[in-house]
C-alpha cells in the first residue's frame, strides 16, 4: 500500500494498452476436439483478432471494431467435450467473445481456429501484468 501522485494515476491509464492478462477458461466444444486440434492452439502466437463491441456490452459502450492480440494460448482436455483454455492476451480483449465468436463479431475466434463450435462455461483472471505502481526505491 502506498500513496501515489496524480501523474502516477495518468501512467496507470496509459498502461492500459501495454497491460497483459492471463486467463484460465473452462470451455465446451460441440464435438470432441482431438489432441492435435488442442496442440495447434499452443502453436498460435501473437494472433491479431478483431472484435466488434460485444452484444452484451453494446448498451454501455460505443459500437467499434477493436484490434487486440492473443499472445499465446494452450488447452488441456478435461473430457470429450470440455477443455481448459489458458490465454495470455492484450488488456481489453473480450475473452468470452473470443471463445464463442459472438455471432461472427470476433474474428478469428476459437471456433474458426479449431473448426468446432465452442462456448465458455467459466472464466478466471490468473494475473495482470503492468509495471505499476511506481517503485518506492530503497526506503
């Protein structure tokens, strides 16, 4: 816990673009995904996605298409129709919409990458990476 100056708060806002987040999501697939399909996800790096403002937030956010980056992902099979998806993304990425596609409003999405319709059941933020607050130095 520390006291920060107003300028430090501005740096926090500027950091929104640079911030990354890691997530863990329990996902469902309409058909069983093979180990090869799950392995292919791990090979995807720095995937640029385009997300129109999700339908679920249109009432409070303006309609826009946002470019976001999924830096890496991996998936582990839970059972035939369920898997855990781990993601490292640019802050501001709509994860739920990346998984289910939001009626084609997020492209590419997990369904287009695997060739199988997917949905999300649970989502947990694992970490937020941003070099903030400012260092206090040696005190």
